[in-house]
C-alpha cells in the first residue's frame, strides 16, 4: 500500500528554508515581488507533488481493481471445480452405497438359505430320532398289550380292552382330582398359617409400640416434673429477689426524699411534695453539679489570690 504524504515534515522543511531565505533576504534586501514569486513556486511544487501522489494512488487502485477482478474470476472457476468435485463424490458415494446394499442383500440371502438348509437337516434328524423312539415305544407297549389281554381273559367285568382303558382313565382322573384337592387344602393351610403368624407378629409389634410409648410418656412426665420443680424454685427465688428489691427501692426513695428536703432547707424554700422520685433525683443531681462548679470556682479564686500574694 502506498505511504501517505507527510505534510507536517514538508511544511516544517519549507518553513525552515523560508527562515533561512528570509535571513538571506534581509541581508540582500529581497523585494516583496521576489518573495511572492518564491511563494508561488513553492505552491506549484506542492501541487506537483500532490498530483504525482494522486496519480500514483489512482494507478495503484486500478492495479488493485484489476487484481480483484482476476481473483473473483479465479474464485468462480474454483467454485465451479468444487461443485463438480462434490457431484463426483456424491455419485461415487451413491454407487458405493448401492454396491454395499447389494452385497449385504446377497450375504443375507446366502445366510438365510444356509440357516434354512441347516434347519431342514436338523428337522429331518429330529424326525428320524422321533421315529426310532416311537418304534421303541411300540415294542415296549406290546408287553402291556399282552398283559391287558391276559387280564381281559381272566376277568368277567371287562369285555374289551377299551373298557379297561376307560376304567384306567376314570381312576387316573379321580386320582388327579384328589391330588389337586389335597394340594389346594395344603395351600389353604399354608395361607392360614401365614395369616396366623402375621397376626402374632403384628400383635407383638403393636405391644412393643405401646411399651415404647409408655416408656416415652413416663420419661416426658419425669422431665416435666423436673422442669416444674426447677420453675417453682426459680419463681420462689424471683419472689424473694423482688421483695428485696422492693425493700431496697423503698430505702432509696426515703434517702432521696431526705436529701431533697435537706437541699430545700439549705436554700430556705419549702420542698414540693408533688415531685416524684425521678424528678427529685434530677434536682439532686443538678444541685450536686452546682456545688461542684462552686467548689471549682472557689479553688480557682484561692489559687489566684495565693499567686498574687
């Protein structure tokens, strides 16, 4: 940036030159017209300097403006390139997301098919095991069937194997009912026991609470009785103190009244009976202060007389 023209330095320099020229002019007897021409020359030089500075400043501003236009143009080009690059990145990201989604979907389908094949294989193995179990069960139950057939041959109550099975189902149902009732009765008995134990515990807690309450009330009663004794003794002390204070106050009033009467007798005036103890004390205090002032004044007079002697 172009530095500013220092007018102060310029005028100080010109003023110093003018003083030197003035001294020379006084010696050479310079005329007024010559001084005027010199002043015009200085003004022309100043204007030339200012014009040169102004032209340089304008050239600098034009260069800066041109540079600014170039920078704006490059900035626009750079923005266009950035926009294209952003679009490229966005398209690339979209393609990546699609590829990832497709790969994830294919992996999911593969895993699902694998799990389905595994489940089908496990189900087939399970069915094979179940078939073997059913075969073994049928082999075992053949013995029971043979036994039931022998029972049916020797018993006149049943005509077919179905009758034996129905009888068995009936007895099994009755047994289940009896077991259920027994379980229900046992549950009810447990419930009654818990209720009983709960009532016993509740009564114990209630008795304990009442016991604690009685103990607390007893402690409060004892504390109240102790406080009562304390306050009774304090009240007796207050009454005794008040009696002594009343007696002392009566004595003070009597002494005050006697002093008050003596003061009026010394002055040769009858005392005012309407004055109270407080007013009497004020007047006694005033009288004592007056006596102090008189004594102090008499001491000053004696000291003055002694000094003159």
